[in-house]
């Protein structure tokens, strides 16, 4: 018997809720849109129409994958961040709402730097933070840097997807090493590095532990390896008075503030996310 798109959505939502998935409403809608090849607007427009058996079958398969633990962003191959629709894959972390605080700080600092501001998104992953900056600060230029070639390939696709080719470029760079000679004179370096302590990874939610790239999660024994290396080595890639801006994990802000201060950064400060968690730590270069 034929089923409407609305009933397909309601059934998918019910199954996800029963499995304890918090974002069941949003995820059910995204899975129906993916199965039907529809935009959200088309889905809402066509809710009372009947779906084909092929759509119903495809949706069933997508829901089964989600129930098995695979994140919905990887299933549909895209996710939204700061108003941008970005391609994602298991080669990169899924952009999260928490990280929008990092993007917001970088946007404000890039605007303050004025026309021609240069921004580096280090450990760029999907490029979400750097692309959010470029999209919201039309007078700036952005470089996306990552050590992962698959991540850089995804970044290049997302630059095209966001129509930002004129102002955003990609570079291969290892955040744990000295910056390449080509990377210098930035007003802002923004970074969401791996920061989960190695011993904590086994206890992460299965959708993160089993699907997201470990190299983008593992921050070493105490989770702070990348902060130490970047604070020590990448200050030279900043202009005098430029800002280094990090996302940090829960409970890490004071340690990262200390690391920045020990490496000569000034006016070190932290910013809370919408949950009241100290999520972003930044400092100004004096060299």
C-alpha cells in the first residue's frame, strides 16, 4: 500500500526515537530527503504526496544504517554548519554546533583585522570553520590546511560548493610540525585540533568512536599534544598582534590558557558555548 512522505517521515522518526536517538526529528527529515532526492523545501511541499516503493525501500536501508550507529551526516554525505551546506565523509569530523562558537570568534577577529585580513584554518577537516569565516567576511582571504589528503580533497570540493574559489585556497600542512615557509603573516589562525585524551576514546559514543576518524580525535595522553605543538611552533606564522584561536574540550580551557601564556601569547581569554562550557581559548601574538 502506498505511503505518503509525511507517513514515511513519522515512521522513521518513531524508529529513531525508540532507539534513543536525540535528534530523531531532524535526522528523520534528512533521511527522507536523501532517500527521495528532495530538498527540505520540496519535502515540506510534497508531504501529502505518495512516495514510490523505491523511495520507501531506500529509506528503510538508510534508517537501518542509522540504527546500526552510522552518523546521519555520513549516510547523507553532507551537513550544515553556520548556514553553509558542506560535503562530509568518514575522512573528516562531522561539523558540530559547538564549533560555531570558534567560527564566531574567528569571524569577529577577521572583521576587526580589516580589509585584506588573512586567516588560516589549521586542522581544517571539512573546511567548515575557514569557509564560515570566508562566507561572512567578504574582504578576507582564507587558507585551509590539513595533513590529510582526503580531507584536503573534501575541502576543495566544499570551496567550490560554497562558491568561494576566489578567496579560499588549500595547503597540505602538519600542525605538529613547523609551519611551511608559504604559511606566514596571518591575522588569525583558527584551529579545532584533535583533543580527546587517548585513553578516553574507547568510552566515546559508538557513532563517534566507530565512524569518525581517530586521527581527528586523538590528542595524545592528556589531550593537549596539539595545543602544545601549535602554540610553540605556529606563532611565527602570525603577524604581530595576530590571534591564535583554539576550540577546546570540556575542562581543558585553563590548561590551554596556560599553554598559550607559557608560549608568549598575551591577552589570553576563553569564551563559553551555548551550554556554558568554556569552548574557545585565544591569545594574541607579541612576536
